[in-house]
């Protein structure tokens, strides 16, 4: 930025989106409190700067879309909160297994189950020790402020790409929702590193194919190899990242306090109070939770007599601290859970109690012996050396080229490997693979094709083109993201009936409804093949399966689902045909349908192209290959009638059409090379992001900070009074005056029902926590706010009430040491002609009474706050001045 | 061994030649089911002097092969197109003066395709 003194008022949510934009990431989101602002901001910003934003149908789909986009080399961000992150664990585990980079932010909230939306740290186990299934870790970053959230989210993209791993950033609602003023320049973009991704499945142009998968079935040792390689990678990450901690007052600390995230901010404030009472406490704040900074904790504990771990949970990180210290120090724990933020005073009490226990008594006899345990050389991690097992010999076919004078009538397609398949004799998958591969060959699309593989019998890839392995049922989510990332590629999702119509039904219907731009080949064999022949959503009456031995009972489990009937209702589907593998003629039709779908895709016809293939499962149906073909002809195709259901794609003019969007329109001709989307510069991002920039100035000297040097203010009222606007105005003015600020508004369902409040801090130094338990000043704009917060004002503080609405001041007893001012704020606004300007009157009275800010700073901020509604500037200035005048009279 | 040598006894007369990769055949019998001339047989039903490969492949499947003593194969390609394993390749004697309709697709050419 040209003006380096500029500051931006940034919310935690905005910091995350901005970091993703600078990193060049796409965002697949689903709204969840307390981070709904993320999808809202990304929806507005990302299309303007050439990034993909898509609101997915579910948390599951969003995470799997991220998986798909990561598989083709795109940086991705997923932001969610605890229950949503639980759903995302599927994709995170797959990405860990497939070694794909991605950044996942969890704004933790109170749990378990639905819990509430309060700030919490109850997902430490999930992030650090648990997560999804399998033997994996993800680096876990734990910022504690908005500024740190911005920097760490940016760094998370670098880590993810460098180590090809998902990275978690864990915050909570109080960070996501709070605002800070941050110095942000174009140089922020320099924090972003770029990595080549030769492993990405972008289409095998001029190279061997890439397969993105976490699947290792044959030989069995291959999976152990993968795990050992992962472990070696994790050891490397631990070594490279080292301990990332922040220490405060540790030099002489007898009592070591360990806390992370927003808890650390509150802990720091309490430690300062304890120091004032002569308790030598110090804070160690881990910035990374995995790798866990065990060595630093041991180091810091050497001088300490005891350790106190503070968390917003019932005790999770405390286990790791105890492991790190190996019993050498007594580790105490204090936490609040269920979305409650502990108050400074509570923490101080805990510090005092631990101090009494340990400092008062004599030094324990074995203290020195136990201190030896803190020597970090005891704890060096043994590296597991991966052992390379011999790979299975590749069986190559020996089919011969034609002799002179011969032509090949039907040969093996290039788009398939020369490998024997694992399919049962007569399996339709084999036929379909051949047919698809021949169609790709004929259209010369092999290098441009990316195939999404399902979970099911066809999980093992035989394609000789780039493939990505999806989680069960999520093929459509992956293909959605891949087609939005690589819109010049031929994307084909190959899915079975259980995958598509059962576990993945939501993804299927939504991708079809959106008209995603890819080809879907739906293999319908009326049975779960790979798991051994259980009933599928398309199993038909009369066909026995292992879970319905006499065939589907319609009265119990309903009729089989006719996917073509469903698809034909959806506008996003441009081509829909049902064909069958029931003999040479049927297979010809299969080939024609698939070729047509691929042709549309290659020509850039937007929308979903679907071919449903009725396919035999000889073993599952307990029939010979020939019998199964007859069964399809005579029975299955009566249940699922064959034919073309839809073909609304226009004939594409080759290489001509201008890019358009929407189903059935020509989007773009295929390009030989993939044009990576340009990543917007920091300037472009800042211009488009609708940020609140403020330039501090030294001219605002008309203040008196003696009474409230670092005011902590709570402003409260009901919805419609403009409480947020009032908070923002005070913030603007404070930043203009060159001071630091934090704002934590009430959010989510706390806002429903009409109450609204904001916690503001103004300071000249760093602000440890935006959370306020005992404010210096409370502005109560109505009776409920007065009753709720009136008694929280500290001694010597100020309680400013809107006497027009606080009608029963005797409802609560206010402490005598608190100054109470009743000002007719709403009445003044009414007299000025608009009750809704009461917030500006309140600002005037507040500043006039406290002198904590120069009134001119507020006057200059009003035009900025009302930049979008210039007509309101003059009346609001008048309202502010009226408030100021009233304060002058009061004093 | 070339495919013409494999089928030396009737190569010169039949319009089509069929070669089955024994490693890939799973003995599903679809080629036999759909052959219009009824020429595809399990190898153990073919006289030993007309067999070109093993009766049973390493995976334990009885390999199917063409048995065409009367030169009836027209080279229609149905056996290859219905083979789920892609184990069958059908060659047809080229009419004079015409180029090959489809390129050879051996392992070697596939590797070349990868290198492109």
C-alpha cells in the first residue's frame, strides 16, 4: 500500500478469507455459526478476483469438493465450526492418505453434539489426537488474535503445500467474531510461497498419468509402506517446524501457566494481576499444537515449581503437558466448558490457589531429581525408517501388432493399462471400462481426461489417464470442484448405484441440479458388489441379495430408485440416457451414448452429461455372464426402461463460442494446455474486498485518558438501535486516534430475540483478549441491558443509561463506587427527528462524559461509517453533537 | 511367435483372425455366447494341435480361443467387443489399397503414447 500507516479494521472471519485470497485459494463452504461471515465475504469477494467460491450442499460435500480441487493442484480452504468439522473429517482423512494439501479452519464451539455457539477449545483432541480414521497427523496451528489468525492462515497454506498435508487452524467464535485494527500492506503477499505440484491430476499432457488416491489394496504391504512414509514425513515436519511458542514473563516464573488460543489472552491478563500481587507466574502459549512444543514446556518448567494448564474445555491439552513433563512437575488444570469463557478473576483465583499449594511449603526432597527428567534429550523421538518392499511384478500383455496386410478390428484401448483386472468373470465393469477407454481413444481425449473413481468394485484404477479417488459417494462433489478448477478438461465421474444413489444421493442431486460440467457414468448393477452382494437402492424385487434373501420387499424398503426419472426433472442435466450391457448390440449403444456425452464435454457444452448403464454383476446375481445379460434384457430393463431421457445440448460451434454459463450453453472450447487462473495481486484483493481502512492521525489531542487509560466498554441494547454501528464508530475513531482496539460483538443466536451487545477495548499497547468480564464502562440502551450488565461495571467505572428506555433503575442495585449517568438518549434523537439516531447521540454523550477520545475523531469517522449512505452523514453528525452537548450540560 | 504363425493352419483362408491374451481371459464365455459363427471355445474343447496357448492360465481360468478349422471367421469383432477383459484382439485381412483403420495398440505403442 502506498500509505503504510493505514490500518484496516478486520474481523477474524475476514482475516481468514483475506489470507485465502492472498494465497490464491478457492473456498468451498457451508454456513455455520460462528463463521458464517466467511462464506458471506467469500461469496462477494472471490468472483471479483478470479477465485472459486461455492456454497456446497453440506459440510461433507464442501470438504470433499476441497479434496477434489486439491487433487488437481488448487489451493483450498474450508472453514467451519465443531459439528461441521466432525463431518469434514472424512475428507481430511482421505487428503492425509492421498497426501493432498488443504487448510481447514475450525472455529471451535461448545459441544458435544449440537452444543452451543459459545467460544470453546473442546476440539483439541479431535484436531491433535483424533480427527478422521487412520494413522495420520495434521499440523495444528492455534492463533490467539485476529492478526495472528491472518498470518497463521497464510502460513498454513505454505505448510500444506510444502508437506502435502491438510493443516488445521483452530480458533473459536470469540476470535472469528472479534475485530482488530491491523497494519496490512501489499507486502503481506510476500508471505505466500508457491510450490510446483507435479503430482496433481490435471490431465496427463506430456507426462505419465498421475493417480491421486489413498487406496492401497494390493499388495497389503503397500499400505504399511504408505503409513511408514507418512510417519517419516511427520517426523520431518516436527523437526522442521520445531517448537513454536510465545513466552510471557517466563524468566523468573515459579508458576508456569500453559494456555493457547483466546484462553491465553485471558490468562495473560490474570498473570499480570497475579504479578501485581507478587506471584511470579509466567505464560507459555503454544502456537502449534501439533507438533506439540514439549521441549519448550519442559524448558519452561525447569524453573517452575508447578504448572497450571488453562483451557476452555474439561481438560484436553493438559494430557499432553503431563506427558511432556513425565511427572517431573505437578500439573494443575482449570477450565470452563460448554462455550463459557472463564473470567480473569476466576483465573487469578486459580493462580493464587496453585501458588499457595506450592510456594508456601518447603521444596520437595526429590525436586532436583525430578528436574533431571526435564532434560529434553530423554525425549528425542525415534524415527521410524520406512522399509521399501518389492513392488509386485507388473503383468504386461503380449497382444501383437497386426501383420502386414491386416487391420485391427477391435483391439485394446490406449486409455486402459495392460493389466488383468480384478473383476469377476463376465463383470460389466470390465466391458464398461473398455467402452469408455475406446470412446476416449476415438475422441483423442486421453491427455485431457480426469477420471474420478468411486468406492466400490471399480475402486482399483486401470485407466491410463489421470485419476482421482473419491470417498464413498462423494464422486460428484470431487468432480464438481475439479470441473470448476479445470473447466477445460474432460472430467468423468464413474459411480456405482450404492455410491451414487445411496450414500452420495445428496451430492448427486445437488451436482445435477447445479448443472455441473462433467460426464457422469452411472453403473447400475442393482447390488453392492464389492461388499459381497447386499441390497442397493436400485435392487429390484425378485433379485435376491445377501440383505434381502427373497428380493427387495417394496412394502418394507420401498421401490427401487429410478435415477433417470429423478435426473430428468433437473434443469442442470443436459444429456441423459440409459443403456445396458446386455449383448453386442446393447454394448454398441453404450459406446454411442458415452461417446456423445464425452463429445459434449469436449465441445464445452455446459451442464451434467449422464449415462446410466445397466450392468451385470454375475457373482452377486449368482448367474453366468450370458445369463446375466439375458436377465438385464428380460427383467432389469423392464424395471429401468432404456432410452434417451434428455438431450438438450445445442450443437457446439467448434472453437467459436464466447464463454457463457448455465446448463446447455457452450462454455469454452477445449484448450491444449491448462490456463491456470491468474492469482490476483494484493492491491486487487484489497480494492475488491470492501475493507474498512483507517488512517491514524496525530491531530486528535483533545482527550483526557487519566480516568480510563485503557477503556473496556460494553455497549448493549436491542436490535435496531444500531449497537453494532455505534461500536464500529467508536472503533473507527479510536484507530484514527492511533490507538489499538478490539471489538467482540454478540453473534449468532445470541442476536436472535433482539438483544445486541459489543465488547470494546481501546489501548495503546497490545490487547491480550477481546473478552471483557468487568468493563470500565457500560452503555445500557434499554432496560434488559441495564439489568444484565449494570452490575458488572468495575468500581470507579461509568454506567451510562438511556433514561428514555431504562425505566426502572431500581430493578438492580448498582455498586456505590460506580458513576451512573441517566441521559435521555432516545428522546434527544426523537427531538432531532429520528429515533434511530439514538446510537449517535449515545456516542456523543459517551465521549463527552469520558473524554476518552477526541470528539473530532468521531466527527471525522461518521462520514466513513456512513460511506454507503451519504445522505445520513449530516443528520448523524448533528445527533452526535447533540449528545456531546448534553454531556457538557450534565458535567 | 506372431499371430499369423499361431493360426498358421487356416490363416491364409479366413477373413478374420482372433487372438486371446491368455493372462487376461477369465473364462466368462461371452465371446462364445455371442460369436455368430460359434467359433470361440474353451481351450480344453479344442484339439491340441489347434491350440495356440495354455488351457489354464496362472489365475486358474480355462482360456477361451478361436477354433476355426473351416475358415468361417469373418473378423466381425463381436468377440473382442463383448470381452469384459479386453483380452481379445481381432485382425482382419486388409482389403488391397487401404490403410489400417485403427492403430496397433500393443504395450509398446501405449508406452509411446505416454511419452508423447
